[in-house]
């Protein structure tokens, strides 16, 4: 089959960004988060037409997009699903206002928790916030639906939820894009009755919201994104999002489909009509029974979550097994001999020195029968909790380490539990929601120790700039916020900025903090090894050596260097000695400082 | 319905699976196929196990396959092939780079690198083991190992009709075009002989 050569292979994220661009979006804001990050990274490339920004967190991102919308521009905000929790406050309220320029919020859900702390199904936000929802199932739909989302937003006067999932965001498929429509700014007119959400106004808007939903319900019945595909009618499948692709894969033309793309409000008549024309009705959807609950409430009998798992992502294999009872022929093989390959802190990661030392301190505290709790947070440094560093007790959500730590510390102190709490969070996480959490420690007077692991970039999500890297998303130089100044400004008197690669410095700083009965902050300052360093950074942050090697004459195989968990160091079980891979080693010197026998020595890198 | 071909690329973060999948899918699109490609990002840069799936044919619906779905599995590292073997069709093919990259539990001395991986694979499914890293090193840079494997994949999947070299040339940095094309040719030759 020959296809038009204008078709491009695009990821869902790229296609959504292109759709927003072609819809005339001129303002976009987000906070990074897998699997949503590339949406903003892609739209940011249209520098002449789109102002694209990293906000410090999702609430701020959505609020700034709301401001752009009120000012009359078409605006986009994008985030991973947990980010919508952070942004839920402005979302629910702006739904009351409706829009000036169109506003679309992308929620990128992560079934199977490939890189997330929970598996929430954000489709429920749409009926909860009372806004329309679109659910694309491939990149072409991401493109088309995003374009239409702006028309829907403006003609129905509502923000729109655009719900994607990991496999839609990160799969590439063919897209035929068209051209950008230049959308003139809508005039901004002061309108208190629309945008000033005081109770008297909101009470009236509350009724308008219901009226709007009724109109949207009618639209849903005829919207092109809700379509039937008639084939064999013995089986009818109602489906949405990526699950549509799996259903097509399994049933092919052997079933009829009601493919729902506009999924709030759902088209009641269309569903009832479809159900009445087919034999067995299957509801095939990923995660929660969102469609299914609705269909059952209509009094329609269907088969859904009693067969199809509501947990983790689906694939064609799972759908076939659930509904057809078929098993594909597979190669049977004992794979238990294959050890896992978990992610690890990179060789040369500045977090390693900090956690290696933190782990040692806690061992010393153990010996003194002093107890401790290490409140972790979300980012690469979360790996500090993994074997062999093992220096973490918990991790709840972004920005929570100081606040969770504070609550725990207050309780330990009151009940005299002889326990100190050490909170650890990254620079981007600090700016995200860590600042108010730190204020809580100061305001409510606990002696929680807060460690801000400043690797000068947002590492985990792939090197995004943030408020103290000195650059914006679109590469403009900007004010470089000082973490230290912020920490002092919120009232922390004991602040130390240290080099996490100097273990003695880490040790001293932690010991000093433990002696204080007041809030204290330790800022560890060294860039991520993967960061493309600026000229100033190249001067300030010089590696200690090209690389290190083990002096076989001196090494007695004690294995202490293994405790830093560096992927460049391995244990040769045959000789009982360790080895440093000269290509992987980044010369950070953490292992050298750990060795008690001087068996780790500087070497020159062997160039490949 | 079933004329879709499924290729799965597996390896370790940083081994260059993404480059191969992008060259592959570009060429398949140019050849007029419907193509879907899926990869899980996330922890890839931190040395975790990575997988990419590329599906192509007349019309492709799902971007991913399940167990027993891959026609060809290309593994950039030896034991990763074994980890993902359940995804290979019993009638499928495995191309495996005969190179070992120990994972964290092995480095720490807590687990052993499995012995006899290649023999185990060969006993289960049509397997070609290639010393792709050695070949690439001889050609000037071990990192070009991914293009050696790509060349082998082109033969295994019967994709020799596509003009791959211009696609490689337009995908990699100018300075590395010759290296990558040579590596690709070496990979193809291995499969023919
Ligand atoms: C509410 C929320 N938003 C976004 C994310 C995605 N996310 C996970 S870690 C991370 C970045 C952490 O960066 P930083 O604090 O600088 O630590 P690093 O990874 O650099 O060590 C982000 C954005 C999330 N998990 N939750």
C-alpha cells in the first residue's frame, strides 16, 4: 500500500504538540513528568509563535495557562497524571469560568506505573470537574483531537481534558499534519461575572456548568470522535484510548466497535443504540471501569472488568486471554537464572557521595542506639534508598520530604522517641512544592534536617532546566535563583552548602545538623554527570580524576568500595577482588575516599 | 489480518537501541508500510533494561505485542535475550550480541551472570549469536555495535530491498556515517555467509 509521503512518524506527544501548534496555541506551560514531558519539549521548538515554559510545578503551570486563556490566547498545559492532583484546585474552579482563548489540559496517565508512584485513572477527573474529555488512541488522533479540542473549548466555553496514556504518548505512528491556523487574540474584557469566583458569582456559574454539560452531552452523540464500525454483530465492543487498538488487534473485523474518543459526557443514545444491535457486548478499557460503570447505569448488560484486569496496562495478549481464553504459543524457558537489571545511580552521580555518607552516619547512630528516619522524595536520588546504599525510609509524593519529615519529627519529639528525621529532596523538587514544606518546619518549629540535593538540573525526567539553572525551556538566559538565599529567606538559620563528592564535608555537615535542636538545611552542590555543563560550570566543577583503578597489589578484597553501589565497580568472584571499569568510571573519587587501604588510585582514561 | 511483522529490540540503557529503531522505522515508512513503534522511556539512562517494539505491515493497530509475538528479537546484550524470550514466537528468530553487561546484583557479587546463555537460546529457538561489539571495535568504534546488529536484522527480517544506507546517513551525525554504514554492511554480510 502506498501512502502519501506527507505522513510523518510521530510519537503521541509530538503529535499532540503539533496539533496544539496548528490549532494556533501561543502559550504553553508544564512541569515535566513521564510520560508527558516531550509535549512541551516539542511545542517549545516553535519559538516564533509559541511561548513555552517550564513552571515550577503543575498548579503554577495550569494557572499560567489559565491566565493566557483569560487574556485571550489559546493555551496548553500538560502534565503526568499525578501532576493533575497538584493542579486540581485551579482546574475545578476554572471549569466554572469557562474560557476566553481555548484551554486544553493534557493528563498523561501511566498504567503499569512504568515511572510513577501510583496508577490513578484520570478519566474520572472529567466528570468530577465537569469538563469535556478527549481520549486519543494513536498519534494521528492526538493531532486531530488536539486541533478540535480548541474548537470545542471555545464553542462550549470550557476547558478541555485531553487524556493520554504511556503507550499513546510514547508510541510512534503515522501522522498527516496540515498547517497552523493563525488565531487572533480574543479581546480581553473585564468581566467579574465570569472570572471573579466569589460565592455569589460561582453560585450562578454552578448552574451554567450544568447547562453546559447538557449541551456537551448532545454534542457527544454526534461528535465524529465517537463512531461505530460495523462488521460482524455477534460481538460488539465499546472501547476508548489505546484499548481500541488492542481490541482491533484481537477481534479484527470479527466484531463491531463503538470507538469512543469524546468520553465526557458519554453519548448515552449512541451507546444504547449500539448495544441494541449487537449480541454480546464487551467493554474493553484500560484501568478502571470508567465506561463500564456508565454503561451499566444505563441498564445495559455488558462484560467488562469481571474478565479484563483493572490493574496494569493491557496488551492484545491480555485481552485475547481474558475474552477468548486463548494463549499464544510461547517458548518455555526458565528465565529465573537471569538476574534483574534495576536502574542505578550513574557512575559519577553526585547523589552517591551524599547517600554513601548518610548511610554510614545512620550506622553510627544505630550503634549509639539513636534512631533516625530518612524521609525521601521523588527524583533520581530516590535510588539512594536501593541496595547497597539503603539510605531511605519513605517516599510519598513530590515535595513531601520536608513536610512528612516535619510531622514525624514533631511526633517523635513529643513522645520522646529519640528519633531524628532527615529529609532529602532534589533541586527541582524543592522548587516544585518543597519550599512551603520547608516553611512548615520553620514556622512550626521542628528540628527536622533538610538536605537539598542540588545537581543543578531536573535529572530524573531527562535534564530539564528549572528555576536555578539559568535558562528557560526555550533556551533564553534568565535569573538563576539561589537555593541558599531562598532557604535563608524562609527563616532557616543553619545552612551549609557542601560538595557531596567530599565525604568528609558531608559527614561534618550531617554531624553538625544532628547536634542542633533547630531546623537546618544542607545543600549539596554538584552537577548531574549527564548534564551538559555551562562554561562557568566547567570551571567550578572539575572532576577529580579522569578515572580510578584498583591497585591489585594493595587491594585486600574487603569489598568496602562495593558499598557505594557504583556501576563502574564490580566484584570478581573468582579472585575476590574488585575491579573498576575504566570506560564507565567518571573519576568522582567517592570509592577512593571510601577505601581504607589506599588501594584505589588515579589512572588515565583508556580512550575507546 | 496477520501480515504484520513484529520486531523487538532489547538491551541496556545507553546501548543505542533507539537509533536502530528510528533507522528501522524510517526505512519502513519510506517503503510504504504502516508502522508503529513503542518504547518505554523512564529509567533508561540509569542502566536499566530497555525494550523497543517496531511493528509493520499493511495496517497496524496495536503499538505493542504480548508474549509469543515477536518475529525477530534483537538483543544488544546476551542475558537480555533470555529475559525477553517469552516474547518471541516459537517460529521466530533471535539475533543476540555475544557481549555481557553485568547488572547491579552481579556487580555486587550477589548473583552470577547466567552461564551458557547462547547455548540455552540456541536450544529453544533459531538463534544467531554475533560478536557485534568486537566487529564494531575492529571497524573503529565499539559503539557502532548497534549498526552491526541492525545489518543482521535487515537480513533476518527479509528487509534487504529497502535502501538503508541513505537512511543511516541521514540519521547519524555526519562524522559517523562511514563507520555506521560499514558496521551495517558487516552485519548483513555475517547473515549471508
Ligand atoms: C507531581 C509530580 N510531578 C512530576 C513528577 C515527575 N518527576 C519525578 S522525579 C522528577 C524530577 C526530580 O528532579 P530533582 O528534584 O531535581 O531530582 P533529580 O532527579 O535531578 O535527582 C519529576 C519531575 C512526579 N513524580 N510527580
